[in-house]
């Protein structure tokens, strides 16, 4: 049922005492039950009602991004679900990812605030789509990617070598 109507599926499983009611229990189930379609996990986590947002927060807070570079952390984040198609849902998920990444890496001097992580993570997703989608004819160059990310760290640039390394890793 979850793989067709996520909210109804959660309610049904709870009514049958097969799933706990706490947001942590639901998040843990979403993270560990391999029968669940990743598309619907993304849809559920991206919902705007308070309960779904609390589940999403519990889900993301259970992930550990400590000592991971941003590309590895983003891959780890996205391996459990598929990003929903709706921009507002993606925005909520990416905002929480950025906050959690900063929380897990408080001594990272490259990112002075979650906003920088948020913008860079979005640019990595855009770059991945651009470089690996057969529909995109004119692929983004490394110079274009670096220029796209100029001024994203509180109006300062991230190191050129760092952005170049991200580009190479995604292009690889």
C-alpha cells in the first residue's frame, strides 16, 4: 500500500501494529525496509504537513555525514530515496541535508553556514543531471561549473581547486 499511497500505507501498518507511531520508528522503517519503492519514500519525506516533515527530520538526523566530503555525503543521503519531482519537496529535503551536514562537520572551515552547503549540493545535483543525461546536448564545462558557484559562500568564492575536484568526480 505504501508503494501506491504512502500516507495511507503508514496509517494501515500502524493500525495493524506493524509499525510504531513515533517519527523515529517511521524513519527507521523507511531507511531499512528494502521492499519500499524509493520513489515513494522521496514523495513521503518531501510532504509539507507537520508529521511528514518531522519524519523527514528524524530520517535525515539518523544519517551520519561526519568526515565525509560533500559529494560522498550527498550520495549517502540520496541512496535511500529518489528525489521527488516537485521543487518545494526537493527544497525541503536539501535544506535539511545542508543543516545536517554542517551539524555533523562543525569543524569544516570550508562551509561557514548551511546556506553554502545547500547551494553547492543543488549545484552538484544540477551538474550530475547535466553531465549524465542523454537529453542534455551541450554539457556544462568545468569553467561554467566554477562560475556557476562563484560567491556562494557568504558572497565569497569556494576554492577553485575544490570546485574543480567536484566537477572531475561527477564527470568521472
